[in-house]
C-alpha cells in the first residue's frame, strides 16, 4: 500500500505574511461592515488597523520576508562586464 508523505516543506515567508495580512484585513472589514459602517469607511479602517497590527506584531515574519527576498535577489545577480569595467575607472 502506498503511503502519502506528510507535508513537511516550510511555507515561504512572503506567502504566510501575505495571507496573514489579507485574513486580518478581511476579518476587520467584515467586523466593521457588520457593525454598520459604510463600505468605504470599513475598508479604510480595516486597512489602517490591519497595517498597524501587522507592523507591530508581525515584525519577525516581515523580517523573514525581507531576508527571503534579499536572498533571492542575491542568487540572481548577473555579471555585467561593462559595469565592472566602468567601476575600475
């Protein structure tokens, strides 16, 4: 019988951070809409409050996203012969 492996690969930090922020925004938007705020006001309040919450409480995850993006960028650095020659001048 074939056994399926458990999912052990870590989720990319930017996916987790994006989904967490989107979920927080959606929950706050639903809350403000339920409380009777107009849609525009509910969206603005949800955006501002979710930004503040994610900035204060999700700093470790935000730093992991920045590190992941920097590592991706560093791994794709191409050698530009012209730029190297200009730098030597």
